[in-house]
C-alpha cells in the first residue's frame, strides 16, 4: 500500500471511529446503558421498554400572557407630566425602541412610573391642576393594580422561562445539577419580588436585579435538563426493577445461601449502581427538590388566571401526580427489588454500624 493510500485509509478509519463514538450515549444515558446491559447478562432477560415518561413542553408565551390595560396619555397630559419629572420617562417608553421593550424592561418602566407618580401626588405638586391630579391618581391606581399581571408576563410567562425548561435539553449531568443551587437563588429572588406586588405595602426600589436574574435564566436550560433527568431515571429504574423482580431467587440461592452468581449481582449493585448511578440519583433528587420548591413558591406568589401554566405545573411538580413523584415511586420500587433479591441470598448491604440499610430514595422527602 502506497503512503498516500495508507494516509487515506487511516483518515477513513479515524472518521469512522469518530462517527461511531458520536453515536454512543454519553453522560447519564451511558451509565444507565451499562447498568442495564449488566443486568441483562446476569438475569438472562431483555430490558423491555418501559411505559413512556414524557416531559411536557412549557406553555407558549401567548398562552400564558396576562392582559395589561393600554393607557393613552394625550398631548396635553403628556406635557403636564413635566410637573412630575415624568415627561422624559414616558417619551422614552413611547419611542420606537421603547415599544420593543422586553416584558422585564416594561415592568421596570411601570414600576418607575408608579413610584414617580406616587411621589408627585404625595408632594402635592399638582395642587393648581385638579383635573390633572385626578387623572394621574386614576392612572397610578390602574398601573398599581396591573403590576402583578405584568410581573407574571415578565417571569413565568416569559420566553426566558420557556427556554430554561426547554424539552430539547439533555438529561442533567453532574455539572448542570450543581448549577441548580445558583439558579435557585435567582428564582428565589424572582419569587420574593413577586410576593411584594400583591399587597399595599411599599414597592421594590427598582427592577435592576430582576433583569439580571432573567438574563441568568436565559443562559441556562437546567430546568429542562432536570426534568429530562427525572424522566430518564424513572424509565430506567422501572426497566431494571422489571428484570430484578423476575429473578428466581430460590434457584439463585438454594436455602438462602449465596452463590457465585448472587455475588455477581452484589458486585453490580455495589460497583455499578452504588458507586456510579446512585450518586447521580442523589444529586438529581436534591436539585429537583430545589426546583419543585421554588416553582411552587413562584406559583403561589404570582397567582394568575393561567390554565396553561397550572396544567404544566401540575404535570411536573404536583405532590400527587407530578414527574418528581413518579421518579421517587420508581426509586422505591427499584430499591425493594434489590432488597428482596439480596436478602434472599443473605447479602443485604450493611452500614458501618452493622445494620441493614438500603435507602428507598436518595434524599429526604
């Protein structure tokens, strides 16, 4: 073979290897594939497809958006706003760029308008213009009442939130699960700010932090990756449990005495499931609990007439029928299957204190 042909041959082999490696699963999917293949060899069974566990697409903004009244100023009243140092603010809002503001920037504008008008009315700058004073008071009240709906549009109803929960995300790996702690802080601030809007108390000083938190969400798909991780884990836990539950433990361990085959099972439980998969499951459980708690706080603090959001929230975070609850039920079933198999062979895992221990789920409820 000539040097040129050797080079071409080597290049083709390298390309084929690259293509093959690109088709192989990575991250959590690879862990589950390896685990299930080992169980297939030990049990002599095939890992059958599990019932589908799907992640529902986050509702579209147009299905979530809350109605906001559009108020017209008029030329005379527009110039009258100069008495309250508000003419420049309203002019910027009515400019071509101002009309293209994102919902979060629109919220910041409305918040600024409300605070400036409140100051103007309180300081009685309009004592000589009773009609304008009455008009501004009415506008102030209407804008204050619509602020929660506007905030909902800027947060739960935003495209950034939809991107955060995108269904195109891959199941969460260790890094993205760790990111949830930082994102939980941003989501928590969003919820706390929202809780201030429904009362008659003082409004937040500015919305600058909201813009930063929304920007943080826009750069992440961690919410979607956590939900995909829950769906993956739920499916694969049931597939593993299906195989483990069909093992004839009487034949595997006559008179409940461990056999070589039983010790192979134990090795898979300790070295593959315990050392590789269970740590990921524990991280997933903690991150999904943070996400569930924060989304519940948001749903509570930002009430809105939004059947689309309510249905999506229930499907993923309901304590009775949500995706995370299906995941924990699958964990419990998988744990019982291992408990029954290992106990039948006298191979129950023991803690350093000597007591039998195999947690039903990786983390507190």
